[in-house]
């Protein structure tokens, strides 16, 4: 309990943001459930129906509800849909989905409409059937003949829905209006996130992980839009619904293991997931190219193999995420571990439901009938999105916290505690950059505080520290406005590097002016003065080249240091506190 409290306290900003977003989503769901739902008065579910399945041997199976099954591609399915007289309305249509079949609708012996006969490349997928109801059919029935292209039920058959022809577009989302809105927004959002992460993938490893995570969520959401038939809300093109389903499935094959490879700490597992995911991603790109090109390719050529590989990859992904191999698990690991257990349970329930769908009829126990009617995939996908995005967000928070801590340590390592300027290590790194890049247009100011020991001995070390801070503030104020850097070299010494060198004289005067202003403001009892010396690369280069040596920042600093000591020597002689200038050295 204490650990939970500390975790919440540490991440309270993120938790507040997360629950704000979650509250917004729940409010959106409530809003769509009340005001965005297709009104129940606009449609009628045809629960009263009878089904005959004619087998090749002449036998007939009879069913009294929408729960039926068949066992061969040569079976013929006949649906009898009675229409009551008091339902009579013009321009009504009966709507339902059926998997990969030829569907013909009759009133008496007159063909009303047929579906699935003239599709060139339609694959296994939900065929949307919309049957216009003749006005004279009320008080009678519509007969629907189905010729399956599969030897079994791929999914349970939902009761047909009758509604106005003009509203038939909305049949595909009846009862799942909120889910449709959330899934479409998820597809759009994850696609945009994929583009963003792809742009930054060359810069940061977590952007690459984020790319594969967003691709995986995009894939599974696209698959569900096609598998559930909701894709028909976006386009009435039958092939597009099936293509969306299979593109999502094939993309999921590769993105799931590639994402998981960033989460596991086990070297062999990581290598296996990376290699398998990369190969499958190349196959995904190849299958898209083959489909777009005039090859006649359809995704069902090797569908069963693909489904088998999908099961292996998803199991590998889930196991590797639940057991990442880390000695110390963080918040992200705990969220993934717990969340994926529930995802796995829902996944198993969905697979069991699909298997039972091929057999369950109205004669089975009511509990099993209810079980096959519940689409666990919808809950599973929403849970997966929640788990993965939450875990990844917590991981990014931890990474940012770690980076901030590292940055803080880096600042401490290269900062002087007393003055907040760069320390000797900071100066050395910056000077090394100048030497390595062979920069030449710069000058150096070497500054030394006068009478620091006297101040410490007669006014105390606190006054000495105050004197050092005053000088540092004067230097920082002058250098920060120019192109250069400065730092405390140690004790009472400071170094400032100015580029271009033409600003050197101006910055030197500004340091003295700043110090005078600070002195007047502080009204100190102790003496405040500095000695400084300047030197430029160009003048040192002119001297050194005559001797054949290479000019470095060390030589320029040495020249400025020499001039500073000349100025300090003159200061000690004069002890009058007035300006002294000779050979570019000065004391104040």
C-alpha cells in the first residue's frame, strides 16, 4: 500500500493528466451512447425466422432461430424471413452480414437482388447484404438463398435488421456506435503518431519503439473495423472491407514482435523477435505490392498459414511482455504484465467463441448461445489500446525523469556551486571543442580577483564568497550578451572566451562596468576590484608561427594570463584603485 502511495505521489502529474483524458473518453462514450446512437424506433430486429440447410445427400436440417450451422461448401442455406402486415412501410430494406458467400433474395419466386456473384477479387470477409422489401411482401415472407464458399461458419450469424433504405448505411454500426467512433479516431490518431515517430526514429530509440507500438495498435484496430463490417461505414466497396481486415492482420504479424523486442531484456528472445518481425514486415510490404499490382493476388492464398503464424507471433509477444527478464520491474512492466494477462484471457475466449460459432444452434444451452453472441474482440482491442498506451506513457515518463536526473548530474558535474558558472571541467571541454574544430576567430579574457585573501582574513569567508559571486555576476552579465562562454577556473580566477574577437574589448569594458554597478548596489565594506588580461588567437598566431609552433587555446590563455599578472603587479604597486592600462593589461 505504501509503495502504491509513493508511486502515485511520484507520478501525480501524469496520473491527473491520464484520468483527465480517460474522463474525456468516457464522456464521449456517454454522449454518443445517448445522442449518437441509431434510435431503436428507426429499425426492427427480425428475431423470428426459420432456416433450412439442404445437404448434398438430400437431407435437410431445420433451425428456428438465427443460430444455425452447415458443414460443406455444397450445402444450400435457405432463410425464411416472415414480415407482419402491420410493419408495412415503403422503401424498407433487410440488412445482414454473411461470410464469403453468394446470396440471393426472393419474394415468392421472383429474384429481388443478389450479392457476391460478380466480385472479382473478394476474399473471405463480411459480405454486406441489403434486400429492398417489396410493399406486397408484408403479410408474407422474404426467402433468402445462400451458397457458401466456405465449409463452415466463420462466425455466428446475427439476426437481420429491417430499416429504411436511406438509413441502411448505419446498419453496420447499430449497437456499436461508440466503438465505431473510438476505433476510427484510434486509426487516424495512430497513423499520425506513426508518421511523427518515424520522423524522430533516427534520433531516439524510444521513437522507434513508439513507431512499432502505434503500428501494432493501428493494425489491430484496422483489422477489427474490417472483421466487424464497420469499414462499410467508410466505404461501400466490398473488397475494401476485406482488404482492411487482412492488411491489419498481416501488419499485426510483424509489428507485434518488433514492438516486443524493445521491451524484453533477454538477448535470445530479443534477437528472435527482431528477425521474425523484420522478415514478416518485408512479407507484408510484398503482399501489399502484389495486391496493388495487376497480379490477381488475394490475401487468402495462404490464409491458414498466416493465421498459424499469427498465433505463434502473438503468443511469443505476450509471453515476452509478461516476462521481460528484468531483475527490477518498473511501473510500465507491472501494467503490461497485469494487463496482458486479461488480454490473453479475452483472446482465448474470443477464439473459443469463434470455434463454437460453427456449431452452436438454438438447441444448445442458453449460456452457450449467449457466449457466442458476445464479441470479446471489441473489449480485447480497447483493453489492449489502454494497456499498451498507458504502459508506454509510463515508460516515457520514467525515461524523461531519468534524463532530467542525468542532466541535473551533468550540470552539477560541470558547474561551480558557488557562482553557478561553468567549472574547470566545463571550460576544458569547451576549449577542446575550439581546438578540435580549428576555430580561429576568438579572444580570451583572464580575470583575477584582487585582495580576496585580504577580504577573507579581515571580513570573513562569507564576505569572500560574496566578492566571488559579485565578480561572477559581472562576468556572466557581460559574456551572456555576446557570442562566447565563461567559467571559474578555480579560486579567484575566471576565464571568458569571446567570439568573434572584435567584441573582446567591448566585453572587457562591460565586465568592469557591471562590477562597478554591482559594487554600488551592494555597498560592501570590503574592497572590490579585479585584474584582467586579454589576448586573441590572431596575435598569438602571428607570434607563434615565426617559431613554427601550432596555436592552441592553451597558448592564447597563457598570453592573457601573463597580461593579467602584469596588470595585477601594477595594481599592487599603485594601490590607488584607478584604471591602469598597458600592453592590453589593466587593473581596476
